[in-house]
């Protein structure tokens, strides 16, 4: 299922995908040094796609809309956005 989602994300002509990651996911050594290196390299590769936007929420940002959990916004050309 993950592979199918990634294929859709990287297919040409699809809408943009915007990800906001907490700084902790970049600094917490989950899986060990090699796994973290692979993950960071993958994020760098994905961020190069023209329809993918990755932002990092710094530790110092203590008050933000994502503090309560994930936010999903779906935008359509001919309909209002869904939050």
C-alpha cells in the first residue's frame, strides 16, 4: 500500500503534497545511525520533486495548529477546501 501511495505521489500531473515534520523526527536516532542516514537521504530525494513540499517545525515553535495532531487539507479546483 505504501509503494502504491509513493507511486501516485511521484507520478507526473498530480497535485502537490505538503508535509510539515516535527524537528524531533530528524533528531531522534530511531533505528540507529545507518537507518537515520537513509531516512534523511530519502527525504532529501523526495524534496526535490516539484510537487512535494517538506517543511520542518522547529522545537521553538510551541503554539501552532498541528499541536493537537495531524492536519489534512484537501484542495480542489472547483470545490471548497476540506480541512
